[in-house]
């Protein structure tokens, strides 16, 4: 029988990968996990957590406005300190990163830093941040590398940002154009409007939030408009041009919008680049999602995958349940 360094080697330190690593280690397995960035994945670093923190911050503007009716007198108009908000977010995320690291230590999971690439069905090569590579063998390999934002090709693509960038923008955008009508686009539009930005949301469909109940879609759109978000439906972007330090967005039909930042929230794709899946023979779908069976086994025996990288429901609770 072949001897392996590890019983399970996990590639990816997000919610699903961490949970799987912990549970396996708690049941006596020898487990290692490699992560190229900060622990916690999308949710902790550029998703749920910072989004909620910024959402809470955005609601204060409305509370300040309503407080006058309850006897409160403010010395002047409230002013957002963007740097202070970013600093508070970074501090909280750093705390959560530490908790995830602690979970690995507590479960006796070997934590490796670097980019993991599958050499074969039982070998992972890890490229360390400082240079150099090491190879690790395992009876089972689990791919839990999550997803990444998708931006289509169009003139001016290099001038836009994604949701991954929004929480740490160098300067708060006084004018923001959001492209995309899914829940990420609607959340970002609402949050940044609440923080004080002038926001336009551009969506090619007839109504935002495709896939949600019609009543929810209509109510959300009405509420966003009532609060001051400019929603433009049934149109799309032709190109984006630089205007000094700003951006000019050209819509189909000849209309233009000026913005400090253009956010593309047009979906996410599985993060599979550089994993060596094609050479190994791991089957993937049209969008790169790894194909798995009901037990999360891929087409290659010994290799498994879960979470956003399999392209099912891209939600943290789903990845946790799968892990």
C-alpha cells in the first residue's frame, strides 16, 4: 500500500476548506491546508463580512437624519471618514483571519502558505510566496479554491473595478456607476449611496435581481429609486473611457454617465487557474466549474472539490454544509 505524507490535503482556506480540514483532523486524519492569501476566503475578506460592516455604516446616515424628530441636535452635517471606516474594517477582518488560523492550529492541521498545484491525483506542489516549491503527497486531495469576479471583454475593461476592490478604494467615490443587477450589484449600489455617493446602476435586463420573486424584484427596485439610486434598465455598456482621474461610461443608445469609479458586478466564476486540472484530467463545465458527484468526488479518483469552485450555490452556508 502506498505511503502518503497526509491523509487529506486541502487547497484553499475559505469556509468550506477550513471546515473540511477541521472535521477530518478531529476524526484522526493527518491534514494539511494551503492558502495563498488570507484565511477565510471571499466571505471574510471581500464578501459577507466587509459588506455587512459597510452596510451598518451606511445606515447611520439615515439614523442621523431621523434623529432630529426625536430631539437630537447635531452640531453640523455628519461627514464620513473613509479612511477610518477602512481601518475599522481591516482591523475586524484581521481578527477573523486570526480566528481561522487558530482553528487550524487547534485542530492540528498543518497550515501552509503559497499556491497549490496538483501534480497528480496524490501530489500537490506548493509555490511559497518567498520563492521555491515543495511537494506533498496525500491519500485524498480537496480543492476548495472558491470563486472570483467576472468582467467581460469590452473597450475600457482595464478602467473598471470589481467587488473585491470596493472595500479598500484609495478615495471614496463621490460618483459611482454599478454595472449588473444581481444581489452584489444592488447591495453595493445601496451601500455606497447610503455612504454618500451619487449612484447609477446599469442593467441589461428588464428588472433587477433575476431569479428572485417578482414581488421582491419590484419592491427592491422601487425602494432603491425612492432612496435616490438611479436605475437604468434594458441597456448595457458600450465602452468606458478615462477622463482625467475620472471615467466616462458610454451606454448603448448614446447616453453617457460620468463617474469616479465604475464597478462591474456581472457575476463570478470558479477560481481554477493554475491548479493543473486539465493536465490531470479533472472534468470541468463551460464556466470552469469542477464537476463532482453527490459525494463531491471529481472525475479523478482521490480528488474532491466543494464550495464555489463547483459552481452550485455560491453561498458560505452551502460551502460550510458541504465541508
